[in-house]
């Protein structure tokens, strides 16, 4: 990596957390169905937060007090993201579906068993958009900790022409953070139906968040 790119990533790891904190403050946020999160935490001490990559903006600013651990890719950009998340109070485990994926899942499994929540974007880091990979479902089956679908929406918002249609709230916007019902995955049996069920749950909670603020999906 060139020195120039390294400096840009260092700068990004400083500016990113500031921008995320500011975004949380300039958006009037309402929580939908907080009982889904609270009931799961009361029963299991930890949850697996699951959300689409394109709806990370508001959850990152709102969930940091829960101190979840996030699975972050091993790419150079992932290093910047990991450092940004750690500045916000998150933990970061490095790995992806293509590099160190199994080791990353084992690290997350140990953290869940110790009572620490984790967060996963099952369509990240490269997509396809709204297609869940199997990692979060495997983690839930191994640990008995439920998946907690989560999404967000804001209006007005910037919508980027990226693979994930990333959404970022504008100053003065109103937004929602929406939780879906927890999904408890059995330890035995075919996990593919549960992967599809997670996909459907994430799409449903995203659509609910969009309806709540009157935003197009």
C-alpha cells in the first residue's frame, strides 16, 4: 500500500467515527419494537444482530452502547473500518466469507458464549445485495443464541449508487431503527430454510422501516 493511501485510510479512521456520531445526533430517531431486543437479551444475555450492509448508517451510531463485536473483512479498507468501529466502542473480529471465514466465526462463537453480542451484515462485504450468506445462521445454530433482524430508514436521505444502495441520513432527517422478531435456529437439520427465513425477515423489517418514514424501498 502506498504512503498516500495509508494516510487517507488513517484519516478515514478518525473522520469516520466523528461523522457517524454526528449522523446519529442530526437524525431524530425512533425505535420500533424494542421489546424484541430486550426480550432476547433478557433470555440469552447476548444476540446476533443481523442487518443488510446498505442500512448500517443509523444502527452503527445507535448500537454502540451495547458494545457488540463486528465481523470485518481482512482488506485494507476493512482495517480502516475496524479502527473506526473500535473508536466508537465496538469490538472487531477480522475475517470474511473468502478469507479467514471459519476462524472469524469461531472467534464470534466464543464471544457469544461469554455473553457478548455480535453484529453481522450477511450480504457484505461485496454482495449480492439482499442475499444472505450462511455464516450468521451457522453461528446461531452452533451457539443457540438467536438472530435479531434489524434495519433502519431515514428521510430525507442520501442514497448512493453502490452495490448495496447505501443509505445515509441527511441533517434534520427523521429516522427509525426497527427490530424484527428473534429467530432461534435449531442445532440439527438443514440450515438452508433458516437462511431463507433470515433473508425474508430482513427484507420485511427493512420495508417496515421504509414505510414508517415514507421512504421508497
